[in-house]
C-alpha cells in the first residue's frame, strides 16, 4: 500500500512551499530537475524506483507526491496535459458497453473527447445538468461506470453538489470524478466530499505562470491509481520532467496566489454587479448568489479567481469590450498571475452554433475573467474603460432599432 499523507491545520502552505523529502546536510532546497530519459541499474533484474522516464521520473514523482499530499492521498498521477489526464481516466474506468454521465457544463475539450472519441470505443455518454440532482439521478443506469462533473463549471461557474453527486454515482456502483482545476486543493478538496478522483489541468492555477502544460489525477483508491498509471505507461502520456519542475516551482506560491486572486475576484465581481450595462454577474461568493450556501459548504473560505459576466449588446458589444482592455490580456486561458479575459462566443466557442451556446448558458455577451495578482483598482479601471466601449456599441444598436421602428 502506498504511503498516506494527512493534512493538518495550516499545512497546505507547508506542503506547497517545501520539498517533499526530508532534507539532509547539503541537500538542495529547490527541487532538482532530473532531465534524463533513463536510469542506470546495478544488476540484471534490478527493481530500481525509476528506470525509464516514460514510466516514472524523480522530478515528476516529487510533484506527484505533493499533489497527493494536498488531498491526504497517495502520490498523484501526472500527465502531459489536463486532457491527457482525462483520457487516461476514461480509458482506465470505461469499457465497451459501459455508460458514462457528464455534466453539460464542462471544458469544451472534455465534451469533444466524450462526444467524438469514446462512442467509437463502444462507450455511451449522456450529458446532463449536474446542478440538478434529480436530473443526475435519472441519468445514471445500471451500467454507468463514471460520473464526471466540473465545479465550478467552465465558464458558467455553476456549482454541483459534490456530496450528492457522489451518493448518486455510488448508488449504481459508478465512480465520481470532479474537475477541480478552478479551485485547486487549496480551496476545495473533492475527495473529502465523497468524490473518487480529483482531476486537474495543472497548466492553470497550480503552475500559475503560463509556463508549463500538465495534468493530474488524485485518488485514494490504490487499485485505481495503479490502473491509471498502467494506461499512462501504455499511451506515453506522462508529464515531461522540465514541465513538472516548472510546476513544482509554481506550486510553492499557490496558496498565496489563489487566495489573493480570489479576494480580488470578489471585489471585482461586486463592482461589476453595480455597473449599468452589466446584465448579470456570476461569482459563487456574491451575497445574492443562489448557490452561496452550497459554495460555502464546499469551498474553503474563498471562492476562486474566475468571474463571468454578461453585458448588454450581444456579440458586437462583447467583441468591443474584449478589444478595449489593455491591462487584462485577451487569451483563451485561466489561472495565471496576470488578469486574463476570454469572450467565449468569438473565441473558445466561436464554432459552436449560437443556439447550442445559449442552451448551456453561453450568451453572446458573456465574458470570462480570470483575475490575477494586480491591485483591484487597476483591474477595475481597465474594465471600466472596456465597458464604455461596449456601451457605445449597445447605444448604437438601440439607435438603429429605434430608427427601424419609426420607418
């Protein structure tokens, strides 16, 4: 049985900041980069811990130990990307004839993987509003083997009740996997809430500096982890040592970054909610948010660094807003130290028909803001300028509609 790790009060910061192994006289304070494909053996039949970096590597192993420790679990399994981690999870848990249930509010790459690849393997998948426990309960079957949710969802920030979802999955013998990328184990620990697997794109908040791709699966089920690692070995999807090393160094400041970013996000969300031209703000920590009680029961004090909001004027206003920011960087990404902005209707979901976008809550005027470490006042000043640009588009559209009405 693998070594177990247990969190104590205040130890999240220590796990992130310190080397996993005890340091002796002359040992490096920073985690070393072991940029080697293979490792020497002292005899034929040696069972050395590391033999070939497609299977395991000392730098990757250090990151795995720390990610596991953050959730009182054995070492995680790290992958080249978040989608590589999800692929391994699906291949490890699903077979031809099996059924999976996925929340409709998940990352687009996850949807593509489930809709376009798994059916070719004889695996059926149903998408459901996982925020509705009754709908989730009706979706599972006797052959359901995996329920996959993302909470908060990307980009709508809808929340799924993890405890209830776990009960529903387990009632038919299925596993519950929770994509915890937006909050990380600092703000939400799905395994403590009944989930079987925590899923991460470490590319985002865990690494935090837009330097390294990566993904990870965390579980307390040793047999499942062994199966996942076997799939990783077969597919060659392990994270590279260099990217693991960059992620280890980013992880050191994760608790400081994500708490500061979350507090700033709450400030920005409250400001946005008071602005004319902003039709709706979605942030789990807002006092009038319908899911505040659920957020407070699942999250550790703070509610994440991502805010979504809808502005009047639709697609053109959204584009005008996105084109007017300067401090905020216009990218298809979240989780960096810089504040990042995405307009899904013209960026991440531009090729999705408008009716399909709206069906999952992605209006043409929806914007996703990943709040960075800048002072709140600077972020708000930039957003205020962009709102002026969007209001100009909305006003022009109102004028055109008024002229048409008079014609």
